[in-house]
C-alpha cells in the first residue's frame, strides 16, 4: 500500500544523509498520505541509510499500529504521530540532530531572525521547546505541540535534543530541515567573532514579502 509515498519517503530519508544532516542511523522523515490521512509512512528503526529501499518503509496508522512493513518503525514514530494528530495541515515531518541547529537546542536558545535568508524563507524565529523525556512516548510530541500550537512555523528546536521540522508535504519539511541547519551554521560561525544583531520586525516582514510574492518564476 501507499507505494508512491513509500518511494518519496525513502528518497527523502536518503536526502538527510546526502545533505549532511544525520550521522549513522539517526534521524527520520515521515509523510502522511493525502488520500488516506489516517496513515503515515516512516523510516524503519536502525536501518542504515545506504540500505534503505521503498519496500522497507513502514506504514503506521494514527494510533501507531503497523499496517504494513517487515521492520519496526522508527522509535520516534509516536513523536511524529502526536504532531500529525494535533495538526491536520501537516503532511511531512523531519527529525534530525543536525549539528548547528542542535547546538542552539543544547543551549536552550531559539534561533532569532539574524539573517535576511532566514527572514526570506520563514519570516519568524525558530523557537525552542521545553526538555522532553523519551518516556512516556508522547512527551516529545507533546512538548513540540506546546511550542508549535497552531502557528505556521517550519520547525522547532527540541531542548537538549535536536530539531523537528514540518511541512505541507514531506519535501517541504526536508527543505526546512536543510535551511534551518544552514542558517544556524552561519549564525553560529558569526557568533564566534562577536555579537550579532536581530533584524527588526518591520524588515523581517519586508524580506518575507519580497521572497514569497516577488522572487522566482510564476508557475
Ligand atoms: Zn532524536
């Protein structure tokens, strides 16, 4: 079942590795099916990125029951499900421990809009959640939702842990994971040489408008 989505999720999981966002088998991408929104496809637990095939992806329902797949789903499956249950508009989720973004999460620091590229892409700071425990299983998802709420944010930093990003489809969640890491890296490098200043709110709005309304080619 969900063969197209499995192929897509398999490719996006491989892209985590290709974009340098993960080490060994950490990290995962999931996607919610548009036609059958009670089902998600997620990476299997502990299988190397190099070995992943579309048929290895696991289909899980909203209660976490495996519907198809010979592997166990990612240990982070419940975290993804808590977010999908709370936010019907989210169809893709990425979780990584990408180095630069996670370094902000370790410090308990959000990522304010320092860069125009951050203003362009997201127009808002990336917040940091409270610390969440691995048990009970729902704690990570609950911490994410407490911070995310109904806000249209591309991602959150999970205190002491890593990054979760969201999208209207799995590809946009991956793009958010790549962009947040890239922005965090540049800010971190600049911070080694001095104090950096946030962009004023009015300027953030202008950059965001220009990028979303004027930039690129009309479809
Ligand atoms: Zn993690």
